[in-house]
C-alpha cells in the first residue's frame, strides 16, 4: 500500500556554474549551463528546466519557481523558461529601478 506521505529521500542541493548574457535594453539576464558541467549536473539542469517549462505551460508556479538573488537582495527576479538550447535557458527580467540589476554578483536558485 502506498501513501501520499511516504518517506523518500529528497535530492540534496546541487550547485551548477552558469554562463550569463546581459540584454541591457530589456534589463534581462539569460543564464545557460556552463560547457564544463558534468553529466549529472546536465541531467539535473535539464530536469529542472523541463519542470519550469511545464509549470509555465500549465499556469502554475509552485515548486518549479526559480529566483535570482544578490548579496543584498533576496528573490529580486523570477525566471522564465527560455529556449531549450544548451539544455535550457533561464531568463530573468528585472523591473525598471531594481537596484539588484546593477550588482555584479547574482545568484540563482529555487524557492
């Protein structure tokens, strides 16, 4: 008999190096997985990208939400699934006036 509350091991947080391109006129950062990523990291990135895309297509943003944060600001922009190139591109659009957009170091992570 299975249970909705069955215990199963949750994945540990995993870090990945991303390559960032900046679209200045649209205040958008696009992130892709680094070419140096290993196979396991590529698999996790692809699965996470697909979950985000499915969530957007269904109009739900629960567990699949990915945010950008900086040293001084938490969850300053949420990701949209971009093209499926490179295993999936993440796009973060920053609102006009958002000071975090000007910071040099931005972190990306799930909620």
